[in-house]
């Protein structure tokens, strides 16, 4: 039997949920789509080194790789030096992986 959970929708989130409902496929219930969204969010943002403070308002999650460049500009402008250094390291790692893949594909 399914559990029933209620959801409070504030004025701030009302439009978000309305827009979310518009993109939801007709054959997927709102609750199933919300579950899929949470699963996708967790897959993209959870790491083994998350701490309790990662869930506070002051925490800054990394934007999606395909986010608009203006989002990335704001993110980079506002993150602290340590997070910027970690981001630079990850970009180098990703660039190396892409270069290695291209080398394999070009042969």
C-alpha cells in the first residue's frame, strides 16, 4: 500500500510546481515525477563527503554542467577560494578525460 505524504506549497514555490506539472509527461503521476526529480537531484549532487552544513541555506551546490553560462558566472564570482581551487582541479580532470577519449575516438 502506498504511503500518503502532504506537500506545503508556498507562494514562492507555487509557480515552480505549476511549471513542473506542465513538463511532466501525461502518463506519469505528479508524485512519481517528484520522486524521479528527487532521485535525479541526488544522483547529481550527492557525494560521499557531504556534511550536515551542506544542507543549510549558505551551502552552494555546483550548477549543472549544462546550466546557462550566466549561472556559472554568478557561481564562480561568489564561491570561496577553496571551492574555486577544487573546481579548477575538477575541470582539469574532466579535460584530461575528454582528451583521452578523443584520442581513442580519433584513431
